[in-house]
């Protein structure tokens, strides 16, 4: 338990050094008909989905747990349950493109899973209220792994929260790269 607390604290410190605070707002939040400012992010892996969340007015991504990967349709239902629970108006899904920008096997799996999530949102009548965006997440695993290693975390201690921190890294990068909404922050 102590190793997990150390890993969480060290990863938070390392990620905050890599990710700068948000100074801009997402278009998806400005266009959000529900008015929700909550953004939820998924880092879809083979065994787990790491979650991160933010409130746009705060502009910083926070770890939000993980979901075990099972059958795609059942896991998509669990993701949409979490979207509803969090009141998210935007769902960011990390897309693991190859270094040259092409799709890999994992990229195709993530695209397929995002399709299951969209289908579940539509089945619940939420497809207009929740926008799903796929974003490039190349090298997020490397960046989080290096941040953990620079803090002296062992592989076992770092793995305890790795999925969440990769989602935090993806979401913070998404927020930082976002174009500004006209009239906001000017």
C-alpha cells in the first residue's frame, strides 16, 4: 500500500512537470449542448482502461481510476456508465498511432472499441450530449515511464497507477494543444 502511495505521488509530481496548466478551452466544450465542462479521457490497453478527468474551468487533468478490459460491448457499457456518473460532455480516447502516423494493430483495436462506445452512447440517447474525440497518444507510455523512472520508482510500483497516469498525460496534452474558443481567455 505504501508503494502505491509513493508511486501515485511521484507520478503526479513528474506528470505535472511535463504537462503545463491549461490556458485555453476546448471547442467540444464550447459546442457542448449539455453545458457540461467535464472531460473524461480513456487510455485503452490490452487489460485495463486508464481514466483521467478534468473540469475545463480548472484546466488540469486528474487520475480517475481504471476499468478492467473484458468483452468490448460490456466494457463499453461500463465506460458509458462512468461517463454518465461523471456527467462528462466530452470523451477523449487516446489513439496509439505508429511513430510514422499510420494505424497499428492496437490502433485498430482502439478505433473498434471507440465504435462500441459510440454505439452504447447512441443506444442510451447520449450521442448528441457526449462528443467522442480520438486523439494521437504516441509516446505517452514512454513519457510516463520515464517520469516514473526519474522519480526512482520500480516497475512494480509504477505499474500500480500507470494506466491512470497515461490517461492524465493524454488528457493534459489534449487540453494544452486545443485551439482556443473565440472570446475565451482573450
